[in-house]
């Protein structure tokens, strides 16, 4: 079964305008397709996301529908441009609404987002990509999303000039490589969380309750099997009894 992806474009631009953030999110979505993860891009500025920190702020609030789409996804990509060295106001509005998850835990102590994997895409000019990704990372993790290693892809142009990411004829190799890494790690982690959910607050142990009949690695991708078996093999090699 494939993985579902929702990419949220938090550009300040209207739908008819081209968006560098959209181009970056599209790049990552293309990298995810060969890994069995498919999705769509939603432009948040086209929705009426009301200010607030609840999951429904009343009449004409488009957040409840968007919230359902976010929670239906296995992977949630949050994309933002850099403005004044900060994430866009739209992305901050999204994080403020996601804050409602903190008060929506189930009986196991899980927020609604538990089991979903987050990723970040950032574009802008001059500087600020690390600062923006740090803020978005923190926000996503606070509201229950799991982040894979290197779960960010960004591009920033030279200072004091007008070239945007959407204006580039070719994607720089380093950006393309970062997008591939984000896609691989995010899809891998999402597949693992589909199989092995987080334990509840009353759990006495972690991991699967019983080994699968065909072994604990059955059903995982070859990459996942290799990653999980390697430490076990090293442990055996380091066992004094094994060395005689």
C-alpha cells in the first residue's frame, strides 16, 4: 500500500502567481513517487484559515477540512518562503492551528498526528533558511509529527538580487540531492511507523508485541531490513563468545 502525502504551500502569493515554494514542494513530491509515496500540494493562502488555537474557529473557517486532509496523510510537508529572516505569516498561522493537537490526546496519550511524518521545504533570498527550518521543525515536533534525519530541503539566493528559485532553469545538484535525501528518509520512516506504532502511555514495553511468523523484518523494505539488521550483526561480531 502506498503512502499518502500532503504538501502545504505557505507562500503569501495568490493561486495565479508562480511560487518558488511550490516548485520546491513539487521537486520533493517527484522524489517521493518512486518510493511509493504520492500526494498533492495545497496553497494555504487560498483558504480562510482563521486565527486561533483550536481545531474549529467557527463559521467560514476552512481549517477543519484542511486538518482532516493533514491527518489523512502519512507524510506532511510544510513549505515556507523566507521573509525578513522568518517563516511566512501563513506558516505560523498553520502551526498555531496545529497547536490544538496538544489538547486532543487519546486514551494512550497520543496526539492526532502521532504516526505521521513531517518534512520541511524552505526557499528565499539572502539568508534565513536554517532559522526558518528550525522554527518549523520545532513546531511540527511539538504537535506530534515525527521528523526523519535531514528532513529539510532549502534554497536561498544571493543577497541583494531578484532571482528566485522558480526562475532557475535547472535545479542545483546540491538541492536535488537534498530533496532525494528528504524523500528517502521521510518515506522510510513513514513506512516503519505504519507497521510499528508508538506505544501508549501505559505500555510496559516497546516494539511489536509478538514477532511476525516470518520474522521481525517481514514486510519491511529491503532498505529498512538492512538498516535494522546491521546493528544486530555488529553486536554478534563483538560478542566475546563468538570470537572464541
